[in-house]
């Protein structure tokens, strides 16, 4: 079985629809066909200031949401990044392999540091991509299911893996991004030219999966479309409508052409009303299941303990090989 690895930050509290459609949904599917490793990346989260109690709670909340979304600890390895110390260890190696200029070109860093201002930008935020490289290479992942915004980090991963292999001999699998065209980028409902994101300007454009279902329905119904009335998929001319069609199609399994036909001659109101109902039907059981997993801390923590153990076995082997290849003297 080919191997996949991916991660999600716990910082947000509730996952948003972009996280789910762009990434987590693929994670659930891939656990059936792949040897899958999925983690909550708490070490990445601390690159910006976190409240300790909140971080702890959000880490469990992220795990509960992943289980509610359909990850099955019998079918995949689910763990918390900081439980596997090899991530930080290989992260250091990757820091020593990456060029300063190369790291400076990471657009996510440039965006985030511009937002935070120089004094509140940590060195950790700068080295964030190299930790992500380590996350992936530790597991010799063949594929990495993510949204479009992570593509550049995947390019860096491939470059550093090739550089290491070229210098020290074949050590790391070169991973491919696994990015589904349709859902690679889910857009903000109020500003369909921007990706849906927690740091979005307008909270009405962001669908949090754990929000009150009624609030979610309202956001869908007030989504920005255009002054036309035709329901047609056209990313350039009709970004708002296209985004709604993508969401509808992914959640129901109906193809976009089928939907275009279904809504022919009907207005945007019909599409939005239907989609609001589809969203409510999706988030309502998701919330209930998340709460159930959250209420049973003991089970949740034991899932994580088993996951960390399985992950460590793989990670330790890769780290030992890496150290050896580089000439770090083994401890006796
Ligand atoms: P994070 O936590 O920001 O997001 C989790 C996943 O959600 C995807 N995503 C989206 N997809 C489509 N449309 C959107 N609007 C949207 N917003 C977010 C992201 O692409 C991501 O796949 N650096 C990573 C976490 C990470 C990681 C890794 C991922 C750390 N180590 C190793 C893969 C492999 C991040 O911050 O994702």
C-alpha cells in the first residue's frame, strides 16, 4: 500500500469548510486504499502565540473532529505531532539543509509575517515549512493530501528530499502532492476571489463546521453571487456561483453539469436554499459526533497514545538513517 501523510493545525477551534473539502474529506477516503498517517500539528500551531489551556483543548477538539469526519483509528494512524519528538529533530536537519533565500520565498510566510508585523513574527514562523518537510519525509510518504495553499511547501519538500538524496545517497521518498482540482481551493462566501480562511476579513464568508447549523444556513443564503441569474460553472466570470456549485457537488455527489441542468431557469435563491439544507444536514450530525468524541477523553487519549506509538516506530527509523547518512556519531 502506498503511504500518505497529512496534518492540520489545532489552532482554529472549529474546522472550516475549506479544511474539510480541501483536505480532511480526502484523508477519510485515502485511509481505505493507503497506509495513512494523519496528525494534529501542535508544534506548527505554536509558531504564533497560544494560550496553553486553549491549545490543549483545541488539540483534543481537532482530534474529535477528525474522528467525527470519519477517520477510523483502525484504518489509519492518528496522532499529535508533539508526541513524536522525531518531528522536531528532523526539522532541525531540514533547517540546516534549506537555504535562507529559499525559505524567504515561501509565500505563506510572507503573507503571515506581513500580517503580524516584524516584531510579532517568530523565527518559528519562518522555519515552519522546514518542520513540515520533516513531517512528510519522516514517514517516507508517497502522497500528501492538502489544499492548493500548501503546494509550495510540497515543492520545498521535494527539493530538500532530492538535495539530501543527492548528497548523502537515497534516503527519502520524493512525495507527490495529492490535490484534487475541484476542491483544491474553497472560496470565501462573501469574497469569492479569496480562499476561505480563519483570517478572513468577513466572518460571514467563513463556514465553521461547529457553528450553530442555523447560522450556517444563513451564511449560505447570504452568499455573494453576481447580478446575472444564470447558474453556470465559470470560475472567472461567476466565482461566487461556481464556489456554491463546487460545494454542492462535493457534498451530494451530483456532478456540476447535472447541477447546472437541475437549476436551469431557476434563480440563485433556489440553489442557495437547497445548499443551505444540504449544509445543515451535513453539519448537524458532525457536531453531535464531535461532542461525543470530546466527552470521552479517555478513549480519545488512548487513540492518540496508540497512534503516537505506531508513528514513532516509523519516524525513529527514518531519523536514525538520516543521522547515520549525515555522519552524526551514534550514541553507544
Ligand atoms: P491548515 O491547518 O492551515 O489546513 C489544513 C488543510 O486544509 C486545507 N485548506 C483548504 N483547502 C481548500 N480550500 C481552502 N479554503 C482551504 N483552507 C485550508 C489546507 O491546504 C490543508 O491541507 N501547514 C499545514 C499543516 C501541515 C501539514 C504537514 C500538511 C503541517 N505539516 C504535513 C501536510 C503535511 C497547514 O497549516 O494546514
